[in-house]
């Protein structure tokens, strides 16, 4: 019996996890290579800065003020607010804010006829005849680091670059367990995105700050039935022969959701979108001339659609192996040395999960297992037809943003 339990546990772990582990180690190494950004040019590309909103009366004014503070030529930028049929005073606040701005600043809005989610708003944007070079999508509750727009402008002076996204910096109580867990979770996956960008492109983007070259995507549409507009656009960019990269020095700031449960719900919504993305876009159907990017797509598809189930099987049989081994010892039946060794490893992993916040390796392991659980729930939700496109804002984190 122990032989069967051990065989299934180890086999599921090796088959399901080892390809991703080797991939992560490789991307971790590449993530340490600095990306070569073009020098600042006098001729900045023109930007349309897009702020999708829905019931953002608490933060909209602060968000727009933050954009105006950016050191970017005002004659080379416009601000476009896309309102998804807000039911609060969002558009009244926008109208007042617009009325007190300098006439040199181009500010306008689009109002959606109903609230259908961010992806629907992006599709509306893609049909807009923009007269600029690049559009930048940034969330209402994300603040940009000084010089962020200029850094985006520098990237797009390189014609090989079709899309760039920023890197999140978390605001909040850095000593809280909630903060530490979220930071570890983010940094684990940021290493992947940055490593992918160093060797080719990343198919997974940070939608809170992402920029796209207009000529590569305008006039096309994304699938708005699921929530992964940023990553859909990143893959579309690659289909059109350009690179999509995450810049580790392009920062935006966000407050954490007020509770761990709220943070988990946000991760679940994100995971559900990516699960839909890879299930509806199998790597065999994605045409790309970049072999490295094809490899990245295949590994990301495996990690999102297959690996969570192998992890579940491995953990389930690990617990069964531990229970049966302990039972055998209690009955004075001592397992073979190989099973004793595996039991020791199982107990060590379990202790690292339970006490993971006390050391870095444990935090990474907990972040990995948490991610696998989130992806497993997201996969099940996809099969059940659960819709994560529409969500409620976290009010407490928005209050913190205003106070800051």
C-alpha cells in the first residue's frame, strides 16, 4: 500500500511540478539581466492615457491629478476616461475636474451604455479612432511613480516594442502578515514575467499600468466574456510581430485590499481570466515566429491548466502516505527506509507550510501552494461557468489611497 501511495505522490509531483520549477529557476536567472531601455528622445511618442472607471467617485480626482503631475509634454498626451455606466457621482466629478484644467490639456470621456466590465470598455476603446501613437491603460486606484510616462515613451521609441507593463509596488503596513504574504506572492511571479521579457516576451501583463502601440491593436477586438484584457492584448501584440515586456523599473503603487479574503478574491478573479485565456487559446492555435515565446506560452499554459491538478493529487497522496506511515509505526510495523525518508520530507514540507512566514523559502513555498489552490478553484469555476468579470471595489483600500 505504501509503495502505491509513494509512487503516485512522487510521480504527480515530478510530472506536474518539475517542468515549472526548472522554468522558474531559468527565468529567475534571466530576470537579473538588465533590460536595455532606449535613451530619452526629444521626440516623445504621443500618448492616450485611458482610465476605465465604474463608481470611482472616491479616487477619480486624485487619480487624474496624479496623471497631470507626470513630467510628460502636455501637447503629446491626452486623457480619456471610459465610464462603464457608473451609478454614483463619478462623471460629475470628472466634469468638474475637466472644467478647471488648462485648455492645453486634452481631456475627454466615453460613456458606456451599461456596466459590462473592463474588457468591454477596452473593446470600445479599440474601435476609437485614436490620433496618438500609444495608449496607456491605468486603473483608477493605481498611482504612477514619477517619470513613469516618460519611461513608457522611451520604450516605444524602439519599434520592436509593442507593449510594456509596469511592476506593482504595494502600499500598506509592511509588517503585517497580509502584506508579507502578498509581497512574496507577487515577487515570485514577477521574477517569471521579467525573465520572460528578458529573453523574448511575457504573455501575462499587469493591467493596472500597461501600454500598447496603437498601430498593432486598434480596430481589433478581444474576447470580453472573460477578464484578461491586458494579457489578451499582450498576446495579440506578439501575433503581430512585436515584443510585450514587463519593465521592473516602471512602477505603479497600489494599496492592498483591506483583508486577506479580499486579496484572495482579487487573485481568484485574475486567475480565472488567465485560465480562460490559455484554455481558449491553445498554443497549437497561436501563430508566432518567436520560438522562445512559443516555449513561454506552452509553459504558462501548463502551469495554469494542468499543474494545479497534479499538485492536488500529489498533496492528497502525500497526506495519505503520511497517515499510513504513522499508523504502521503505531502498529509496530516499521516502513522501509525509502518510505521513512519520504515521510521525513513530507513532514518537513508540512512544517514549512505551517511556519512559512518565518523564513523566505517557506514564504515562497506557501505562495506557490496558495497560487496552485487559486488556479484549481479558477479552473473549477471555469468549468462551472462562474463569471468573474464584474466585481465590487475594495472601499477600504481606496480610502487609504485618498489619505495617502
